[in-house]
C-alpha cells in the first residue's frame, strides 16, 4: 500500500461566521475529533450541540490518530511523509512534527510518555518518547500493521497485522512481542473493553468479529458481521460492541456477552471509525464516502443526525472531557 504525497502548509481553519483566522478558538467542553483524510483536516465536533466547532488543517493524507494521556495532545500519523503531527487540543493548532520514517499508520499513546507507531511498509512498530521526539527503538511485528490498541496501564500493546491475518501482542515493559494470535482474514480495527479483559477485532475480508480473552490470549469467538467491517468499539457499560460495516453502510450492534448481533443501524456510505461518548448515550460514525458523521442514539439504536464534514472522514475519537 502506497500513499500519494500531497502536503500543504500547516494552518488553522475557523468556521465561517466564527472568529477571525488570526484568533485561536477555544476547544469545546465535550469534543469529538474526526480525522478527515482526503482534505487533511482534524475536525472538532461539540457533542452537546452536534455541530462542528473548529477544524485544524494538517495537510497530507493523515491515516490515524491517538490522544495522549501523558500530554493531552493528539498524535496524527502521516504515511506519505513519514511524520507524526502533534496537535495541541486546547489551542487547536499543530505545535510540531516528529519524523518517524517509513509509512506510519496505526498509533497508540501510553500514560508514561511513550507512543507506538505501526510502519505499514516495514512491518514494525516504532517506540517514540513524546518528551524528546526520539524514536527509541523498533520492534518487528507481522505484515502491514494497521490499528493498535494499548492497555490502560500501558504494559501491553495489541497490533492488527492485516496481511498476516493475526494480532501481535507486545509486552511494552520488555519491548518484546510475546504472541501472534490468528484471527480472520485482514484484521484492521481493534477495541479493548473498559476493564481490559476483552479485545474485539474487526476482520475486513473475513467479515467477522473476533473476541480475544486478554488474560489467556485465546480467541473466544468469531461472529459474522456484514460486509467489510472496518471499525469497532465497546459501549461504555461494556454490554454491547458496535461494528461499522464499510460495504454495507451500517453499524452492527453485538451483545458483548453472547457475541450475537441483535440490531443493524443504517448510516452513511463506507462507514469506518466509530466512538461512544463518555456518558454512553451517543455514538459517532465517520462515513468516508459520504463525508459525514452519523450521530446514533444508543438508547434507541437509531441514527438521529448527519453532520457534514470535510472530505474523507475515516477515524473518530471522543475527547477526554466529553460527557
């Protein structure tokens, strides 16, 4: 997989009718962040009003991002330039760029100031010190590492190795891979339950959802999804798992205990990233081809709004202050 180089100068875009371009808008109290790849923009939605509050222009074709529990900054991968953009989420501006090399794709940030970046082209993970911007070491994993998930204490990293049809497990205290877990064809997205006991894996080409017991590192089940599952998350109470089905234009709702789907919610075209608000009442879905974000009421399992976004929304995260 190769990315077209398409890089623009870093700048801040403020919505028409808002503050002048020279001013810095304040971050909303309850933010939802959407990475819009085609336009190279990080979009900020206020989850109280479900309106766009601001946009941060990154340039390039950003692939993935993580919000650092260490600094509170967003760390955004740029496969076409080998960089990670660091975004101050209070000031809503890019403050620096870290050169990590290769084709950085998936990323996960830990509580102690280290973050981990998957190199799609070199089949490795880079360990980066967020304070010094230094790549400390690289670790071999499987082919084409896609999304990453890090345990809450930062001691274990999970890597979806798409072309190896497996999930790599890395002990971050030793910086060593300890297991490869076979799953379905082309695993792409990962999600850990809030208690860290279950890992959900969306297998794109197999059209399955694998559930892994993180204590035994064994696959508990593989359930059928709709076509091309590209995003996955647990609800806040851990009772349900939401899976975005890219080619079906829908969200499947699975019971987290039985691993059986009991609802399907139609959203926009080619949905990918999905995230749930802190109070567990709403979910947000990035619809890549529609250039919209769907807002889902999780009490009724219905789509209640479409939010028009810059082109190519592919990943969404709820900010730490969200309600």
